[in-house]
C-alpha cells in the first residue's frame, strides 16, 4: 500500500500532524479509535468521509514511521 496516496502533512492543518487527505482526521485519531476497540466498520459508520483504504493507509503510515525509528536507533 502506498499510504502517501491517502495521507498528507500540511503545516496549516492540525498543527502539521499527518491527516487523511481531504479531511481534518489525523492518523493519530484513527489509530486511537482502533486501539480503543473500534472496528474499521464502526469508524467508517461514524466518519463517512473515511473508507477502509484510508484506515489501512493510517496503519501503513504508522508502521513505516516505527520502522524508521527502529533503524535510526
């Protein structure tokens, strides 16, 4: 998955946090919902502007960032 198709970082949106393109929903928001037990289906039901590919892109973004942190240490 190429998460860059779905995730953007803009200094003027959510203080430069990575967000789902076309929304003000941050990657952190999505990860937090998932970690608190929400299913992808529940998230999509609550936030109709999201789809499963966008949620997967958030997971891929986080995995890539974690990988980069581990390589740097």
